[in-house]
């Protein structure tokens, strides 16, 4: 008997490797395998491929090739951006600003810097996850050196007004470094760094059908920055280590495809998302939508909600047993007993936040996938509610 196809609905956690990306990477794994820092033929060939990838990424971001630093992924890029700018700006001050709903790669970095003598302000968000530009303006101080606000939230899909937030910062003091974690935005939103007004921007290839272990940190010229991985002089002394040429080539190809196909991909996932959004509350009571209710102000592939009377992990287990993969929030905190810091920052009670579901759609999902979820999810939640102990 043929096994039923699984339905994958967690593209915010990771995506499959696009066959076209794999095809672009294979020559670097098989033929152009040299060390890009070596001066002989094999090294020169690897360097050509690496620099071609750098130019490609720079063009897509509206940047210069020298502004692009290849890293191992989003977490490294976030760490490098915030720590690199903070330590390079210590003479000016030690005050950092971020938001309460950032990915832990940002939050834990800022918390570590606090332990190392820096001060930090964590901006609140409203019930839909938005940072208020006025709150940011009030938080700025003469000793503020770095502001890091994510472009799009990984749990609830909120798209922050990054251009406006960056403008607020630069009007206060043009020397303050503005960084944005754009890991979830790539492939869905405009990444032009001049239109966004950012000094630093983080990307991770595996979020847009590229390879894992490949990331980018954009660094605007004259931005204060000191490298955090020390050793050789690779990446213009900003990130030591033998370059992963195949990963860089794969990232560049995936980003090119994501930008070229953005409108078609967005239209496809938005239609599926809206179908789920409209149908689930009709088929199941006690569904609390989370994130922006204005669908145009959230990522087009993002749907999130909480259920009354159940535990989120139990719902995910039932979905998995029925061949559907989804999540309750960030893939980096799956298995944690703590409620989502994103939802609690948005004012969702802890007991409700523990019953959360995140569905993030991809370019290969179909209407049949959503029908499969709609066939499984209401039954699973109702069954779990029936088994839950009643409170007298």
C-alpha cells in the first residue's frame, strides 16, 4: 500500500532545497572545490565563483559587493551585527535598543551584552506585534549606538514598518547603527537596503529554498563593525574561516529565484493562507487569531492562532500522527515548556499562548494540503478538549 504524502506547513522553520539551487551548487562541490584564499588555479576558480555569488547578492539588495559578508546563517549574522557594531561603537556609548519579540538570536545576544556591561531597552509591541515608532523615538538616548528591529516576525508574521523606524533613528542621530533581521522577509518583501534605510541586514538561505548553513550579513559602508570570528583575513577581515563557496553560490541562486518569482509565490501562498483563515473558524469554535488582523500587514504565507482548552504540543502531535507538519512557534524553541515570548509580549495570556499553532506555507503547497489540515485539525482539537479535565 502506498504511503500517503505528508503535508509540510512549517516553511518559517526551513524550506526544501530547490533543485535549481542544488544544480548551481554541484559544480562547486565536484569541480570548483579549491580554497578561495589560495593563489593557485584551484583557489582562483573558487574565488571566481565566490565573488560572482557576492555580486549577485549585492545586486539583489541594491548594495555593493564589498558590503556583503557570507556567514553560516541567520544566528551568526545577527550575533555578528549586534556585537560587531556594539563593540565598535563603545566610545560613543553602550546603550542598545531592540524589541520584545525578536528571534532569540537577537534577544540572547543583547542579553549577553548586558552581562558584559552594556545597557538595553526592549521595546514593547501592541496586540498585533507592531513596534510603535513613537515608542522607539522616546527610547533613543545620546549614548544609544545600536538598534535592532526585525523586519517580519517568525511566529505571527507581523511586518514591521522598518523604513519608518530607521528614519526615526537616523533623524535622532545618523551615527546610530540600525540592524534588521530580515530572515523571514526574504522572498516575500522588498529587500532594497536603501529603501529600507538600514545599516545592516541579516539573511539565511534555508528560509528561501537555499542550503542550510549559509547566511549573509549586509554591512553599509562606514558602519562601525569589528569581526567576531577571528583568524584569517577572509570576508575583508570581517569573518575569518575558509569560505563555503558552494553554500554562498546556493544562497545567491536561491535569493535570485526568490526575487524573480516573488509576486507569483506571494499570490499563491496568500490565496492558500486566506482560504485557511476563512475556513478554520467556521469549522472549529474557540479559535483565537494572533498577529495582524489586516492580512496585508503580515507575511503572505503566515497564519497563526491559539485554541481554547487544549495544549499546543498535543495538537501538533495529533497533526504529526495524521501526516501534517506544523509548529507552535519558533523552531528554535520547539519543546520548550515556556509560552511563546512573542505571544506574551503581545498580551496573550500564558495559558492561551501555550495552545498556539503556526502554519507557514510554501511555494509547493496546494489547496489539497489545506483541505487535509482542515480535515484533521478540528477533529484533533475537539478530541483533546473532550479528554481535558473539566474545571468545577
